[in-house]
C-alpha cells in the first residue's frame, strides 16, 4: 500500500508566525515583509522541485506574485492573533514520476481548493537526502478570505468546518488512486485509520532526519528503537494471524 498523508493546520500570528515567512521558506524564495520590515530569505534552501500559485477566475493580477500575495494577506489581517493562512501537507506517491505527481497535485488542488474560491500557493519538495527517499511531498498554503474586486473580503468560516477536512482526505484518496491506476501501478492509498480498515497493526512512528542519519551510520537511535519495537509487534501479530488461518483451514 502506498503512503497516505493529508494534514491541515493554521498559520497564525498567535504562534509567532507570518504568512510571508512561511511562503518564503516553502518556495525557497526571498520575501520582504512590509508589515514588520523583516526580510525572509531562503534562496539557499534546496529540495524545492516546483512552485506555482493557482488562483480562481478573475483573481487580481497582483495576487499572482508570491511576495505581493502574502504581504496582501498580512495587510488584510489587523488582529494580533489573526489566522493568516491554512497549510495542507500531502504525501505524494513515490511510485509516480515527477510529472505525474505534479499533474495529480494540480488536479486535486484545483478541484478542492481553487474551485471553492481559495488561492493556493503550491510547493513540491523532494525527499530529504538524510531521510526516507520515498518522502515526496507537497505544501499547499491557502488563503482564508474571499476575493472582492482588487482585494480580500471577509473570511469564509465554512472553510474551517471539520467535515470539510474529512472530505479533503477522502478526495485525496480518490485522486491519488486514480493517478496510480492510470500509471499502471497496483499500489493504493486509504485515508481511513488502520482500525477502520480492519487491520490489526500499529502505525510506525516517524523517524526524523537526525535519527535516520544515525541509523545509516550504524548507530542506534531512540526513534529507531521505537520503530523497530513497533515492527516487531506487527510481525508478531502477522505471525499469529497466519497461524490462526492455518488452524482454521485444518479444522
């Protein structure tokens, strides 16, 4: 089974974050912040394969520029605890090519976000060379306000509905599996939890780049030990299930 991930979070001032800094980092660009006077420069950052801004019809031309877009978002928000943007992170099937992953992402973002009136700032990232080489992923920053004429209007509170997140997760499964099928691959993703899928298996804990590098060098890490413990328990479960099936067949 291919890897599934779709998570959503808010970029908020209450957490000391800014939309300009987040956009600059994800796109590996230099973006000055007109509100604070800071310059966020991540042009030396590697691993960014592709970036683009996807917009609804009749979006003002200035919003096609990343620096102007997110400075416009910052200017539209007056509160100290303002919610500036929503970020959706997606795991892209490593079984696909770069071009296939981009087509998959564009189709999903266009249908689920842009068609609803959101502007989507998309960044495709390559796997970290120190980590899992299957970890192709994307960051999608979304505006939270409606568009009115040449600027931003009110926030659309329906975009905060928890049911909408579940719809996104289900839609990502459909889009990804359709792309895998079109590519002639047998792998599929499933947005449901392991329990909902009826699988008696623990999810493996994540292993960050530092632990991964230690393991590659033959040094044990706490994260690596945790992952091995889960793998051992899952193997034991699988062995018990195989034994149960053999006994059932004998009976």
